[in-house]
């Protein structure tokens, strides 16, 4: 019988026991979140919470539940100095002398899709803390210690990188995330593009032209099909496995972009690059983008190397 490797064992083997404890807490919270999502129709956890978060967005009950679960579990870990959440205006700091890490996360990406039973997820980044927490988490994305996401779907999968490749773990019946894929590689070019084309009229012209290039099979002769779920983590997971590109350009209404740099774009960019892909905001690599605040927003184009490089070149040439 093959020996199963849990996410905690994997991290301990490839990093250290302190980081493994952080991942153990994230995994424990994810198990609780997965169960709440799976049983949502049998409990009073569907729908709006009745409050607006710091992003100006209507909170869903499951947003609040997921946020509370992650804070509760990470709060038990001695090496966690602070957490930074999409749902909270400021970091939650723990008074710990030995705190080494800050965990930055979107507790439930795509939560507006919960009521219609569409895949959602948790996205997270782990940063080293040295001195002030905010200063530490605002360092460039290249300083991330680790990153990952959980996608809650037909199976519950946790994908992570420790800066040395990408691995995936699947939740088993015993409540453990077991290693199911190691050294994951994103295809160099893929057959899918993912974008909210309803916004295309307000994109910069270079993005509309780029989309036309994909549709007209003018990128290395590749034929593309559109695939858009509307949950970032689910769209990215497909792109990681199948290849292609996910686009969320800036618009006239949101000229800086909509997605959050610290806890959405940076962790997914780290995973994409570790798998052989790329991530840019247009002309600039996501991991090189400076951050001024914990809730900064950005455009995001992430996916296979061929598609991301072509877009970056097009944007640079349009200036």
C-alpha cells in the first residue's frame, strides 16, 4: 500500500515545522469551510449577512463564516504574528514574541456564487514578518514565503507553492489533505481564454485586439474556446491544469483594476510562475508591483507563458 503524504508532512519535509503548523491551521479551517459549503442548503448559511465589508461589497454569511474560521485556527499557531483579510479593514495582530509569519487571505473568493452552487475558494499568501506587520506584507510579491488556494468543488483541493514548485492535495474522507499531484506544470500554451467579455467595451483597445487575436487563431495557430466561471480561484485552477489565459483588465470604471493585489493576484502569480506560467497587470510582472496599502487593487492577466508573454508584448507596444 502506498504511503500517503499529508499537506502538513509535505510542508515539514520541504520547509520547516513552523510553516507546517501554519498550513495545518489553514487545512483545518478549509475542512470546516468545505463542510459548511456542502451543507449550506440544509442550514441558514445561504444569502447575505446584512453588512458591507471594507471593499464596499455586500458580505455573504459564508464570507463571515470562512473569515472567522481562518482567524480562529491561525490564531492558535504560535508562529503566526498577524493575519490580513479581505474582510477586515486592518490587520489582526497577535501579541507574540515568536511570531514569524503573516497570513494574507481572501477567505471565500466567489462567494456571490454560493447560492447557485458554483465552485468557490480560499486564496492565501504567507509573508515573513520583520518589525512592522504592514511594512512586512507590503513588500514585493517576490518576498512571499508561500502561497496557495483551496477550491471547493466536486472534490476539495488545496494547491500550494513553497517557492520550489507546485503541489496539490485532495481532501479525503478522514479530513486530511493528501498529496495527489507534485511538480505541477502549466501547459506552455492552452486552448482556453477566460474573461468577462461583458466588460470588453470598457477595456483598453489593446485588450480587445488581443482577444481578437485569440479568437482568430492568430497566436501560434491555436484554436481557443471561452471558459468563464466567475470565481477567480476556479477559473485559475482550470487554467493551471489545462493552460490558456485568465484576463481581468482595468476598465473605465476601475482604472486600477478590480482584483486585490496582496491576497488574490500575488499568491496566484507565485503559483503560476512556479508552474511555468506568468502573471502581469498589463506591462508589468505582478510579483514586481509595489503595494501602498493592504487592499490595493490591480488588473490581472495570468496563465500560460505563450498567452501572457503575447499580452505583455502587446501592451508594451501600445504605449
